[in-house]
C-alpha cells in the first residue's frame, strides 16, 4: 500500500518561507479553492495557509541553535481527524494515504481540527470550510502535467531541497532511505497517530584537526626564512676584521 | 481552547432539557409504582416535555451557529459509525421527536406513555453519552479525555434539569417540588463531587506532549521565536481563549458558587420551608444555569490543546 | 468512508489548459528564471523555471508571491503632479497625461542641459538597469548619477575589486560544489538568495563544514555547523589575526602567492624617497601596458639576484630586505604584510572581537590545513599568462562568502581587503572550491573606466567626459576642481571619499538641500525609497525634502520620482512617473551592468511582458528612451536629430556601445542570424531568440578557460577577442596596494598632481594604507560608549524585499511588524521583559519598539528586521496597519553625517576610502518605556492619503483566484 508523505530536512531548511507562499499561490487558484485573506492591507492581516514555517531557539547563548520548522498536515497513518468528522468530508485516500477534505461535504464544524494534535488544519474564514495540505493531490498524479512537475508545489519551490516527497511504504524510495539513514522521526509519537511526514534532524560536522597536521615538512616557512646571502650590502666581519 | 458560545449553549441547553425529561420520567415511573401521587399529570408531563423540547430545540439552533455551512448540516448524519458528533447529530433529533411523542402521549393520556418514556430515556442517556464522548474521545485533550467528562455532562444535565423540574413543578404540581428539590440537591452534590474530581485531576495532569516531542528536539531549553505569521490564524483563534489566568480562576469560582454552592444552599433552604414561591425555584434554576454557562466556558478554556505548543510567540 | 466524489473535487481544474510564459523574476535583485502560468490571460501561478541556470527551478517566498504585487492597492497607475502650493509629503496630487509629464520634463531638462548639466541629478535604488540609466546620465552630461551601491555594499565591491579584480554577489562567489570548508561572514539570510541556498544545502549534504561568523544566528547561519558570534565592526581584527597566524604557521600557499600575486614584487622602502612604498620599476624594460606596467622586480631566491618579475625559472623571495643597484632599500610586498600583521595576535583580536583566542587559532589552522591538505586536482590543462602550461587545475577547498556585515561599516574597505588577502594567502582565488569569478570579471585592478576628472568634463549640451562612475587608479583620476573641491553633488571621487566607485546616494539629499558643494535643480529618483528606508536620518531627510528657502522656493527645486508603488517617497515628489511591474515590461540583465553570470561563463537575461501594464503605467526604460529622443542626446538620435529607437526593445536590439562595436546590451544571439555570442552586429530577432530560450543566454566557457582567469592566457585572449576586455594582461592579486599608496603619497605631499586640501591630508594618509589595518569604526570612535554601549544592526528577512513588500498581502502576513531582538541578560539588566515596549536610543534619535528576547544574538548587539516599519498610510495600508503602529524603522537612529571633527569639518558617515554608508556603526542604549506611554511605535508621521489612481477600496477580505473576479462558489 502506498503512503505518500513529505520528509523535511531540518539540517538544511533555512526558513525561507518559499514553501509557504508557493503553496498558497498554487492552491488559491486551484482545485483546493480560494484561500481567503482577511484585512489584507489593514491591522493584523490573516489568511488561510496550508503550510507554515516557524522558528525556535534551542539552548542558550553562545551555544544557541536556531531551528526553522516547516509544518503542514502530516498525513497520519492513523489520522484522528478522520473518524471524528461527522460528514465524511475528511477522509484518508486509500490509494495513496493522503488525508483530504471534500469541501462540498464539509459543514465547517471545526471538529476535525480539534482532533488534530498538530494544529495544521485551518478553517477558511470566508469559505467556512476546513482546509489543509492536500499534498498537492491535484499535481502529483495529474496526467495533464509534465512528469517532472508532478510533485507538490512546495517541494518544487524549496531552494534547499529540504522537502523530500515520496512513498514511505516503499522501502527503496528516497524518503524511506532518508528516514532510515538519517534518523528521520515523527512528531508527537506519544499519540500513536503515526504521522507519515517525517523530519530529519540537524547534523553537525565537527572540526577535524590534529596538532601534528599544522606544521609539515614542506612548510613554506622553510623556504621563506632561509634568507638569501646578500641582503643589504652592509660591511660584514670579513670586511672589518683581520685575524 | 477558545470557548464558542454556540457550543456552550448547545450543551447546557440540551443537558438541562435531557435532565428535565429524565426527572419527569423518573417521577412517572415512581407514580406508576405508586410511590408518589401526581395530581396534574397531564399538565406536568405536557409542559415538562414541551420545555425539554424547547431547550433541546434552542440547543439545536445554537449548534447551527457553530457551523460554517448550516445548510449542509444534514450531511453530518453520515458518519455515525465513527463519529460521536455524527451520532449526536442523529440522536438529538430522535430525542426531540420522542419528546414530542412522549408529551403527546401524556396529552392524549395514552397508556403507552411509560413505554415511550422508556425509549426516550434510553435515547436521552445515549445523547448524554454522545455529547460527552465528543469531548472525551479526543485523547490528546487530556483535560477532557476521561470518564469524568461523561459523568459531568450527565450529572450536570440531570442536576440542572432537576432544578428546572422543581420550578416546573412549582407551577403545576407543587406537591412534587420537595421531591424534585431533594433530587436536585442529590444530583447537584454528586455533580459537585465529580466536577471537583475533574478539577483536581486536571490540575494534576502532566501534559503528555511538550515542545520536545512536538519538534522532536531533545533539549531542555527550547523557545519559540516565530510562528510564521503575525496577525493570527485559525490556529490561534480557535485554540486560545486569550484570557489571563486570573480571569480563568475567577470563572472557576463563579461556576463553583453558581452551579453548586448557591443552588445547594437555596435548595436546602427551600426544603426547610413550608411554602415556597415559584419565583424562587425559577431563580435557583437561573442561577444554576448561569453557573453552568460559566462551567462550560471553563471546561473549554481549561483544555490545553497540544497544538498550542506550536503557537506561542510571534516575531 | 466515502471515496468516490472527493477525487473529482480535488482534480477539477484542467491544468493542461494553462498557458506558460517564461520571464525573469524581480521580486528581488537575484533575478531567477520563472514560469508564469496563465489561465485565461490571468496569472494563476508562478514557479521557478527548471531550465534556468541561476535557480534551477526553485523559487523563494517573494518570488512565489509575485501575484500579490499585481493585486496591490498601492500600485500607481497614472502620472501625478503635485498640486501647486501644497507641501511635499502631504500627498496632494493631480492626474496628468504622459504627454504633459514628458513635455514638463523635456522643457526643464533641456534648459538644464543647455546651461549646467550637473544641476540634473539621477539616482536610482535597488534597480538593475544601470547600463541604461548610466548611459542616459552620461549622454545628458551630468556627473550626478549613481545607484544604490554606495549605501549598499560598495566596500565589498571595491575592497575586493581593488585586491583580486572581482568580488562577491554578481561579480563572483564561493564554489561550494568543491569546497570542504565554508566560512560565511556577515551575511544574513537572503543574500544571493536562491543560488546560495541551493549551494549551501548541497554543500551541507556533502558533509562539508560550514562556519558562520555573525553577531546574530538566523537564516543561513542557522544551519551552520558552527556559529561564531562576533562584535559588530571588529571583523578586521579577526581577519588580520587569522592572516598573522596563517603566516606564522606557514599555512599559506607559497607557490600561488609567488606567481599570482604581487607578494614577491619589491617595494621601495627607502626612507625619505618620494617613491617610498611604490613598486621598484625597471626603467630598462618594457612596461608592456603603460596603464598597468609590468616592469617590476622579484628577488630570485634561486639565483639570489634581482630579476624582472615572472622571469622564467626564477622564484621570488617573499621575505627579506634587499637593495637595488642604486642602493635603494626594497622589500618584497609579502614581507611588508608580515611586518604589518605581527602586532595582530589572536589574543589581541580576542579582546576586540569577543571571540576566544583559542577559537581564532583553531580557525586559522582549520582554514590553512584544509586548504593545504585537501587539495583538489581537476584534470584540466591550461596556460598561464606567462606561457607556462599546466596540466591540471588545483583547488584549495576553503570558500568564503561575506557581505554587508563587513561592508556596512566605515572600516569595511580595509576589512574586506584583509578578507581578500586571507583568501589569497590560502590560494583560493578563481580556483575550484574557493572563490570563483563571474563574467565580465575579473577586471583589471583597478578597472579601466574612470570618472570625470574635473569641472572641465561637464559642459553644456555635451556628453560627459569619462563615466559617471569609475575606478580611480590614482589621485589624478579624482573628480575634483583645482581647489580639490568635489565635482559631484554626493562628493563621490573627491578627497573625502576618493574610491567611492558607486557614489554616495545617502548624502545626495542632504548635500543638495544644503547646497554643498552646489545647488541642483532637478533630482530624479528612480526606484529608491529615500524618504524612508534608504536614507539614514530619515526624519531629517523628510524635512529637507520639504524645506524651502526664504524666497519660498524648495531647496531642492524639482523632485521627480519614478516608482511602481505609493512608497513613503512618492509623497514628496513634484512629479510621479508610474512604472510597470516586472511582469509588465521588457527588461535586460545586461552584460554591461551586473549580469547573472555563472562561474562557468557569462549569462545574461531578459524580461518579456506576461501581462499588460496596469492603467497608464509605463516602463521607466521607455521614459528614458523617450526623453533621450526629445532631448536629442546623441546616443538616442540620428545625426539629423531624429529619434533613433522606436522603443526600449528596439533600443536593446540596435544599440551598440560605439558604431559597429558589436557590443550591445545583450550578449546572446548577436550577428545578423543570431549565430554570434557576446560580440556581433545587431540581430533583429534577438528578443524572439531569448524568448525561445527561457529568457536567458548562457555561454559556457571551455573547461580550460573556467579557472585561474586572472592569469589564464586562453581566457584572456578569448575575452579580448569578444571585447569583454581591452587587453589580455594578467591580473596579479594586490596583496600590497600601490593604488592606495599613491593617495597616501599625495597626502604626504610627495606626488605631483592633484593634492588633497590640508584638512583632509591626515585622513587620507591614515586610511589609504596599502596594507590592511584595523581601526574602530568612525562613529564608534566619536561616540560615548559608556552612554551608548550597544551596537544596533538590521538584517533582511527572507520573505521581504527592503520596503517594497508591505503592500503584498501574503508577505505582510509573515512580517507585519518587527521587534528588537535583545539578549535576555541585557534586556533584564534594564528591567525589560520579553514583549515589553522599550526605547532604543542613539545620539541621533530614539525609537519606541517592542522587545523580543533572543539567545541567538551576541549580548553587545541588538537587531531588527530591515524596513518592516512603515509610515502611516504609505503603501496604501490602513491607518492601523501593524507596520505603522507596531513596526519600526531603525534608520531613525542613524545619521548620514558624522559629528564635526576638531576642525569643524563634517563628513559623511561613511568609509573614508569608498564612501560606503556606515549603517551598522551606530551605538545605542535601551530602556523600558514608561507604563503611561502609548503602546505604539515612535516616531509617528502624519497619515498620508492614498494617491489618485490607487485602489481606494479597502477590502475587508480578499481571495485571489486567477481569472475570476469573484471567488467561485464551486472549487
Ligand atoms: N537601516 C538600514 N537601512 C538600509 C539598509 C540596512 O541594512 N539597514 N540597507 C541599505 C541597502 S543595502 C539598500 S540596497 C537600500 C535599498 O533601498 P531602496 O533601493 O530604496 O529599496 P526599497 O526600499 O525597496 O525601495 C525601492 C523603491 O522601488 C520601488 N519599486 C519596486 N519595484 C519597482 C519597479 O518595478 N519599478 C519602479 N520604478 N519602482 C519599483 C518600491 O516601491 C520602492 O519605493 O536600503 C538601505 N537601507
Ligand atoms: N529577502 C531579501 N533579500 C535581499 C534583500 C532584501 O531586502 N530582502 N536585499 C538585497 C540587498 S540590496 C543586499 S545589499 C543584500 C544584503 O545581504 P546581507 O549582506 O546578508 O545583508 P544584511 O541583511 O544587511 O545583513 C547583514 C548581516 O551582517 C551581520 N553583521 C552586522 N555587523 C556585522 C559585523 O560587524 N560583522 C559580522 N561578521 N557580521 C555583521 C548582521 O547580523 C547580518 O546578518 O541582500 C539582498 N537580498
Ligand atoms: S522552502 Fe525549504 S528551506 Fe524554505 S522554509 Fe520551506 S522547507 Fe525550509
Ligand atoms: S496531521 Fe492532523 S490533520 Fe493531518 S492527518 Fe494527522 S491528525 Fe489529521
Ligand atoms: S470541519 Fe468539515 S471536515 Fe472537519 S469535521 Fe467538520 S465537517 Fe468534517
Ligand atoms: S504538499 Fe502542496 S498543499 Fe501540501 S504544503 Fe506542500 S504545496 Fe501545500
Ligand atoms: S530570489 Fe526570489 S525574489 Fe529574488 S529573483 Fe529569485 S525568485 Fe525572485
Ligand atoms: Mo543593498
């Protein structure tokens, strides 16, 4: 069985927000329906986005780490948001495991959002329908798009390719390999939601330096410090002393 | 969570309606068993059912205000196999329909009323379970995920319904007021016990999720700097009440006093008196209902959703 | 669970019906290739163009929000004229026609040109069409032209171009494909946006090591393996200590230095000699190129004799002291460097920078050992400028990148020199894994273009002699009159800032207002928000813009602003010219300007309109072509005075730098049939060919021309053949800068020719040091640091471009106001809690803002995002928009001028060599705002009304759906 997902590499994500606005741009004009912005040019502008990038500071100066943390629906394998939906608008697609909302059925009760521990569903204030990341269901298997473009908008946008996309049930997929080899983990494992999206942790390359590497036999100092015989033509002992 | 008026009214109104019905039905049972005598049975049961129906109807109307698309509300019956909300959506109208039948049975003085009442009672209890389970089933809302939530919804509904029954009785069946009042005391006291238990439990709760598990970063000191937007979002509006801890505490004391302490004192006072005006019974119900609104507000406000870990700071 | 209908719901759009047009993004100066997807002619989606060499299909937050730029209510749509009698800044305008605007300009400018062309000044902001605007200024005959460079990062450009013949950003960059160690200094988070992000991520995935040196850890630094916090303005000390330790331990690439730099060339050290500090010259031998003479000496360590530089078989001594035949004492330049840096120990630098000495030692060792022991050999044979054949290209894989953290300090020029020298010591110039040039760089040191040399070069009705901007090689190249007074309004190329190769835009308004050095008549500002974020001392500048002399005339008589939006600046204009957006116009990223070249060869690019201009908007390019024709500027008219070019696209195709030169704005598809590159006659089909090729032209050099280009014979001969260079001379690295020494000698009165005024002699003598040295930034020296102990700096956020994205409905949700980030210990010492309202104050001004604690900032520094705060009503935002109520602008704390010196002379707050604005030199203190104070930023400016022609309807909400006015009912 296929389970599509994003794997987000915190080791390279610089927090640029490209995935945020690309997602908005793709989806607001697409089949996910418009994503409204309230007070777009006034106080406290707010709108519907499927994906947000947050920033956290870990540790204290001077050993602080700054972590940029993108988050969208994790397309859980055991999605608590689905069974609670009274209308069946929220559903998990059997073919590829994407968790979707059928807007035409949604009554806008908000209950599914309560049932998601990750805070990734957003009720569009104007449409009054629940929205969330569709994993770009309208791109990834859309025969109208060239094959290279059949990827989520955010994945194509990401300048650091911090967003990997694929089937986590296929052990040979890039996402599975990344999870396996680079310590991919899930968020809030304590709830048993089995998020499909995973995160790859920061890795640090430490300096690798030994004392004995610094001075080497072919050190240029050996050339440069051997001063030439005649420097300034000042008298030498030979010129002034006779034995 | 950010308490929504619609849901507060929905749950308190139908709870009181359900409680009222159950009180009536228990009385009917008791009278059938010759434990008590009812003079104006038609007036009592018909008016009682009507009031319960009215409350449930108001609750239902309130619930529509919670929906983005009320016109599609009918769809909500679809997922009864998995969704407690869906079940509630199915059970509530059935309950209301049964209330009509029950009231009519009394109006028409059918013999069947007891049987109708029995079915209604089962549905009524089911409705309590559905409502309670809507909250109790969300396991990561730890304040809610407990049998105490179910018991609370049940007992608070019964207590307020019983207080209301007292008031109804004061108009149409004054002899029963004491019986109802005694029951109301009992129910209110048990509700107080259970609600206190849940307060104590919630106070001791250790959140299972932390910023560490939310981010998968294991360091004792993690602080959010930015949540990716500054003017708010659904996630900040829906899940944060934005009130100070002080207000929260005040609301808690308000509901403890209004839902429990005052009604209990007044009801005890009533029991000791020989004659009591109907107005006082009404007042008791109103006080308790006001307390209940606060209790429900607090119930939502106190629930700390793990998603909130992601929405602490803007910059 | 229901499975059937939802599928149709999600896939209801027929994507195949979309039309895709490619063009070049301009949501920032990075210029990525984009695909604009249109539905029924309306923009549905914008993504990166996978075919494009710069961004390879990726896009950034700004680029992906381009749609909202088109939707912006702040768009200007009609030419506007200030209502007679109204004050500037009040935004009282009347609509006029383009014909009115043109004739107004024509009359005014023709008058100026016929009398005194320098009274017309043209300054442009963060634009990318300096080839055209510069040409217009030159043709008009005014020296008063510059773009943003002077306040942006000219220190980085000049410091490196005067040292290695190239620089970072558009000029060159780190080769992270090959590097093993990457050291990023003073770069925030979106510099060279997408390309650098792509490169950093690949680099990190290769497991290589990334170190960031910055007072703040965000953005790129966030993913660094090591963050080294540093006190602002002190990098010079760090770099000099690194140089010292690298020399001390012998970790420099001797072979590289000896052959490819002037390290081995002999410098006159004869006390009292007029040529002290100049290279010893061999009068006997051929200078080969008189402008860049070759006839210098080495002391050959093998034969122990003095020999002409680069004598085959010889190897220069890098140390020692020698005597010429006539007894003149000389030393190799490298010896002078050693003598200089001896004093700069890691312990000394540690005190200044706040970086532990052990860290500095370790850094030096890490750089040196990585460069030496992890060498890369590419099997590419090439021939050097002296004819020696090499069978491979060697790389020392230590790469650097630095930007405004170094540049935007008044000591930045020497700091950047130190960096370039460090990079050279490590042998990393134009080599794999190190720094790589991008065409048309490297250039000669200094490049050939020269500014006008005096008032005689500015004549009525004449083309300007020299270029408005150029690279002085010695004092005689300065644009000063006989008394040493500046020719330019911004005093660029004067003794105050001799190497101000990008001008000093930050002083134009102040100087023009004061009439120092003279009064001007018309100031045309294109694409710069000088009434807000690109001025230092914003509050005062706004007053100057509206100031009148006794006779009631404005001190700056006529102010023209060309902008696409209602910025803070437009309110002060007399005439507003509404520009198009990048999706509505033809544009050229020209090889004559700063193209988007790659390491492997020249790349230039174009924009081709994808949608029609809004309202009456016209591209500024068309305005220039039109005015050029009306004013009969030679380049724009036929000899008979008739107009030469139909429009801008026509100009781009047919313009040649000189008749028949074959060099034009675009390098691709030249020649009648489009079969020539770089150089060739005009091709009428050039635009079509660019359009067919994703709007860019990429000329990939053969591998043997891709490296060591300063000294690569093949590359040099090729670039000469396509006229990218005038000569094929090698470009030796200037470890020791004789150019600087010439200015110093002039200041010491030892050189004939132009002499500095006496009050500037000391300043020139000090700062024109031929070897890098460290001094505390000028403003710091003049500040009471016990009273103002902290440094305040800004950073650009990735999702905002300067001031111009607050009108973007999506981007402003990400940054709608800003906080001052303060280390908690520092804030708490002042009783300031996280989120509190507080004051930040410098000698120049104070700003009320909100505090945000951060552990990712060095305790001596406070910082905020640049240009998020806005003036009320600007950008057509609502009066309560967060930008003006909570957001703040740090520029209110800055000054464009330093306090007067002992002699009462006032200088620009800039680097004394280059005139680079010292944005990050300001010293501040912080304290808590009183409980009674309004919870609102201060200063506040009176609300400006929306301009005529902008969308007045303030929508409570909006939703964008391409091609549909109203949001659809069905999705
Ligand atoms: N405190 C502080 N101040 C700084 C800096 C800092 O680091 N700290 N950085 C400085 C630096 S490096 C720079 S480069 C400057 C940048 O300063 P500016 O060059 O002034 O940049 P912007 O503020 O973006 O203003 C550019 C103007 O161009 C307009 N514009 C946008 N698109 C178009 C277009 O297509 N056509 C036309 N005609 N106009 C357009 C915008 O509306 C805006 O009014 O800021 C400087 N100011
Ligand atoms: N998104 C976005 N991208 C942009 C721009 C934009 O406005 N928005 N502007 C473009 C322009 S015009 C420019 S000039 C570039 C500028 O790009 P950067 O040079 O990266 O510019 P700044 O944002 O000014 O950041 C300066 C950095 O230097 C650090 N710093 C300050 N003082 C010192 C110091 O003394 N030493 C060291 N080591 N570090 C110091 C600051 O903490 C900050 O990280 O960005 C370009 N890219
Ligand atoms: S686009 Fe990539 S790098 Fe940028 S915030 Fe998103 S995941 Fe991170
Ligand atoms: S992340 Fe939330 S919305 Fe997405 S599937 Fe999991 S529970 Fe549902
Ligand atoms: S908001 Fe919509 S999707 Fe969510 S539970 Fe309610 S009906 Fe289902
Ligand atoms: S997969 Fe598509 S819908 Fe989901 S966050 Fe990425 S762009 Fe948005
Ligand atoms: S970096 Fe972003 S805004 Fe700048 S040109 Fe590239 S895509 Fe456009
Ligand atoms: Mo800049």
